[in-house]
């Protein structure tokens, strides 16, 4: 016997069953981890560039070109915040 919980609105109409919420949570977690993977290279490259182990981002992209890795990092962080948001 399965325990199936339902979320209903004020009119008694079912919004999401527990099975649907579980699938949605899994999808959101995948989106969250995808965002972390997109943002991770910046967080690894920045300290390694400061120590001189790899060329710094400024050397590779220039001051004006930093907007490209920054935009990917921000997009990854936004995806992670959406994916890991507690509903």
C-alpha cells in the first residue's frame, strides 16, 4: 500500500501528487548540480591564477573580456539557486 499525499488548492482541485513532486525535485536537483558544474571552473581558476600556477583570467581574457567567464559563472550560480531552492 502506498501513501499518496496530494496538494489541493482552496477549490479542492489537486495541484501536485507526491509522485509528481518527487520527479520535480529530482529535476531541480539535476539543474542545481548542472549550475554548480558550470560555476566551478571560475572558483578553481581564480585562486590558481593568483598563485601563478595557471595564467590568470585577466591574462587570458583581458579586462574587457572578463564579462564572458563572469556571465557563465553568474548563470551557473542562478541555475544552482533555482535547483537547490527548498519548495
